[in-house]
């Protein structure tokens, strides 16, 4: 089980969802003050759902740019079609 802490200005209870994660425990950081119309601040320990692992095979096929030497994707000025000119300082 993977967990993280989420801070919120809204009061929730254990078992509810915050940011797509289920709340395991609640801690009051700053209590609410209704006289000043101020919300409280709460820390929630939440259970993070498992993330899907992307396959590495898709990444390998993306690098096939036709170069057998594996030189990479660095471009030359001729490939850009632009000219860079340096201006001397006066």
C-alpha cells in the first residue's frame, strides 16, 4: 500500500475520497474559526491507487529514425533551414 499526505482547507472524514485517493486518517493543522469566517487546514493521509506501468517496447520503436549508426537526433543547421549570424560588438 502506497500512501501520501494531502493538505486541504476542506473538512472530510476517513473513507471519503480526496484527489482520487481514499482518506485513511485526518489531522487538524489549523482549527476552523467560525467567528472570523475562517476555514481550517487539514492534513489527510491517503492511500494512492497503483499506477499502470507502461511497456518499454513502445519506447524502443520510437527511436527508429532510419540511422543505422545510432547517432541520435541532433540536427545540423542545414536540416533547420535557418542561418545563425553573429554580430560583432561595437
